[in-house]
C-alpha cells in the first residue's frame, strides 16, 4: 500500500521535529520553571488563536483546489498573497488596539504587556506559514512540508541554546526564538515553491477569492473548534489557576503529543490522496488499525516509564504531570483516529464532518473545563480534554460508516496482514540511509 509505504519517511521527518521540540521543552522547564513554561504557552497560543479565527479556511481550500486541479497553482498563490496582505492590514491594528488591552485586563499579572504587543508580528508570519503549508501539501511535496517543520524546530532550539550560553533565558527571548523559528519555516516554504517556477504575484479576483473562502469555510469551523479543543483549556487554566499549574499541565500535554506525530504524518498524505481518487474505503481502515496499534504500544511505554521520564528530564517540580499523562493518553489515541477520518473525508469533499465532530468536542471541553477546573484544578482539565477527544472520534466514526459504510470492527480489530505491514514500516523507519537520502534530495 503506497500510502503506508510513504509513512515511514514522513513520520521520521515529523518525529525529528517533535523530538527537537521535546528537547526544547526540557531546556525551558529546567531554565524558567513551571511558571515560565505556563506564560510561554499562553503567549504563543494567543496570536495562533487569532490567526485561526480569521484565516478563512484558505489552507483547506488550497489543498483541495490544487489537488483536484480546479484552479492553477499560480492563481492560488496570487489569491493567497492578496488575502495575506488584506488580513494583515485589517487584523493587526484590531489586535493591537482592541485584543491586547482586553487580554491585559484579564491576564495582567500573568503575561508581560510588551510580549502581547510584540505577538502581533507573529500573526502574519503564522499566516504565511499556515497558507503555504496548504499549497505545499496540495502540490504533494510532503517532504518539503516535513522539512519546514524540522527547520522551524531546529531554529527554535538553536536560538534557545545560543541565548542560554551567551546570556540567560527569560520569557521575552524565548518568544523571540519562536518568532525566528516561524520566520525561517515560512521562508523555506516560499523558497521551495519559487524553486518550482511558480510566480509570487498578488492576484485579485473577487469571485475566485470568495469561491475559495466559501469552500474553506466549510472546514474552517472545524479548525476553530479544533484549536479550541486543543488549546482553550490553556486560557481557562490560566484564568482559574496560577501559571505554574499551567506549566505542569503543558508538560503533560507535551508528553502525550508524542502519539500525535503518527496520525499527523498521515493527515498530509490522506487529504490529497482522498482528493485524487476518492476511494478511501480501500486503504483507510488498515491505516487506522496500524496507527492505533502503534499508538497503544507507545502509550503503554509511557505509562511504565512516564514518572521516570518526568523526574529525570524535567525535575521533580513537574512530577504532578504524571497522573495527567495517564488521563490524557486514551483521549490522544482517539484524537488520532479522528484526525485520520476527518482529513480523509475533507479531502473527499466532505469537510462538514470535521466541523461537526470538532464542534461537539469543544462543547464538551468548555462545559467540563468550567465544571471541573475550579473544583479539581488541572486534573479536571485533563479529564475534560480526554473526554472531548473520545467524543470527537465517536462522531467521526459514525459519519465514516454513514458515507463509506466502514463498520467499527474494521477500524479496531487488527488483522494478520497488518502485522506484515507494520514490519515493513519499522524496517523503513530504521533504514537510516533511506531517510538521509530523502532529506538530502530536499
């Protein structure tokens, strides 16, 4: 199966990026402690949330329109450049003069005002990176998508280590490190697209831009709901609790994210694959079964060694993150299932499923967060998040059965041929020469 054969290379690249972020997290935890980690999480997420709320779903439209050849790549690039320009002119002043003062009133003692203002620059860099990721995926240049993530992570950790050696880490220069990483990641994507002789010329066609916006908005609500599912608890925890508790919660989430690199490696292959041939029933059940098996194996390992990992890597200050890790793991497995199903259905032209499942998830997240966090703190946030992820997967499985007639046992009951394919994947991941050759060709 071609889609699974490409998994080894793609997952290896994304895992490299995750591993670098993992090391960065250890550096931050050791240098600025739970409170600093909490503030950084909040400061980075705010401009990202503004981006997702105002991006209009162009990333999804980029993937679909390029893969299905509904519009030329040069036109798509031109429309994106125009939208980025308009977005920056309108959103950044609103952010500076309205959103920042509002956030400063709510979190005045938890996040420095200068960082809130400085984060406005990150909105545009994030937007460029976000939109052109969609174009790269639509062009099926998955290796460039992966390498951009590796570059972004590498710049981040190099910047952190340099500051740590020459000066000292604080919240402001950590934020500068993240800004530099996003800039270089975006620059790499633009460079690679230009290398394929595509033109960077803004194009304004009202009807076409509205057409892209109309399609993208079908899945945009899913993006908004997903971000709220994944990150809204940061706001709520920060509102009810101290930032050091937020830092401990962030470490638990970071550890469970090790599961996410597997389905995230496949999302960017599944969506264009579905847009091309529409026959997701042929390959999706086996993909899900294999990925779930791998995620369960990793989860068991984390359960046995999680306490030791937290103690020796982050210090005993973060040991409360272990019980949160245990609670979050089941939800992370179901989140992976949801990612794979909704990305396939979106590629097939049914983005509404992603919006529905994410919408239900965010309702559960908000309700449980406000009920549980004031009573049992970050433990409540973990229960709310895990419950939300499981509910999202249940909804997406229902729609998968409705549209593709794929029954639940086809997803969860592993078969003999799956183990053969797992063996092939492991050989591919362990084949260092193949991975390095692939990276050298980038």
